[in-house]
C-alpha cells in the first residue's frame, strides 16, 4: 500500500499546498487525487506568484481581463477564483462522500488586511459569495486583529481556514473565535454547521532556531509545538462548551499542519509528515513532500493525545534560551510580512504582464 493511502486510511487528510493552471490542465491534480489520496488543496500569495510569473498559462486570460478593465488585486482574484473554482469542483465528490468534512480548497484574503478587522471581514464575505462553492475556505490570519474577523466571518456563514498560527495558544485563540461565531449563530436560531480549519505552521520553528540550539535539539521544536497544539485540540473536543455546540449540529474546527516541507537539508524529507500522523486532522504539503512521502514515507505511531513528551522538549528549548511564546509572536509577525512581500511581488508580476500583453 502506498504510504499516502496508509496515512489517509489512518484518518488524516492529505491536502496539496499548491495550485497552478498547468496543474489543472495537465491532469496532475487528478493524478494526485487518484494515486496519492489527496483530498483538498491550499494556496497562498507565494504559490500564485510563482504560478503566474513563471508560466504563460495565464497570459491569454490576463490579456482579456486587462482589456476588460481589470487590474491589480481585482485581476488577481478573477484568476484565482477561476482556478480554485475548478479545483473545488474536482474535490466536490470527496466533499459529498465525507459528509462535507473534507474536499476543501482555500483562498486567502489580501495579506495587506492582516491587521484590519473590518476590511478582512468585508473581503472574506465578498470572495466567499463570488466563488459560491460549498467547499471553499477563506483564509484569514490568526493575528490579534484577525481573530474578531474570524468570529464575524463564521457568524456570517463563511467557512474559514485560520492561517499563520504558530503555537498552541494561537490555536486556542482561533478555536475561541470559531466557537464565538457559532454561539452567536445558535443564539439567533441559525445553523452552527459552518466549517473551519486551524493551520499551525511547523517547519518555520526549526528554521528559526537551527543555528542557535544544541545539535541534539535540531529539528525538534516544530514537532513539539505541533504535538502540544494537538493535545489542546483534543482537550477542546472534550470540553463542555464544545460538546454543547456539537449537540446542536456544529462540527469541529479541524487542526491542520501546514509548512510541513523540511527546511533543513540534512533532515529526512518526510520528517514532519511521519511525525505528525494523527486521525481527524489535516496535513497540507507541497508537491515535492507529497511525492517523497508517497515514494518512501513510513508510518510509525500516531501523535499522543496527551502530548507525550512535548512539554519536556519545549522546556529544553527554554533552557537553551529560546522563549517559545516570544518566538511564536515573532514568527507570526514575520509570516504576515512575508505574505505581504509575496503579495506585492504577485501584483507586480500581474502589472508587468498586463502591460506587456495589453
């Protein structure tokens, strides 16, 4: 049995962290679905920048939209919605077969709005309505300003992928925002069946400390923090607050492991996929990591619901001078800035192509 199928059968959803028009046109995404048990897809500004700037597949559509008066963000969202709508339709059978638990695609609001609550809500609602797909998540960052936007979006019936989470506390905050939105819906007699995932970023932890910790701690922080987040996720599912919502028809905000490609060239290329196997969660990975795991990945145990030795490992990093709470805040800030840079690069690529083609 292919390792990807074994992981899927364990109960973890495998999503591809990539989308290009070439992937859709060539049948590559269909192959991933059929041969690698892929059941969803995520995207971000960097992915779209690479897709548009390094391919001529979008040229005809950019030219048409530019002549029709589109430019900048408006032109980009037209392109993105076209691609993601196609992908959403491809995953619709999975979405229906799993009782709408799986089979999602994700589109991010402008990273420029990461610290603007009201603008984020307006953008999320607008994009969700324009796509009109039951299996679309709108990605909203779990920043301090993003949390009330997440609550408001969920209350409005918008499915949300909470992104840029780095710590267990970030995940708890995202879950609280999700539940507040659902509780408001229940209070008004609305269905609480609005879906969400909480995306905790993994490999960036180890990349940030690789040059500052002892050799025996290398490549261990991301897994420890993710295991801690999984423990809190499982505890939340056992809480009275959540069980009341669930009894009214709500579904859990699934924990999603993101940034699971290995950044350390000396580490196994399947490190994070193998270490973070856990039922009823999601792992979203780039093509290279998916193919590597499908080729030579190995499944051992599953993440311990009680967190295992995560606290001991995190304590060792604290003793080595790493403040995990401070680093989580810094990584979230850096992540938001990185997405802004990619967004600006993306818009510049679109402008350059628009002028050249138009």
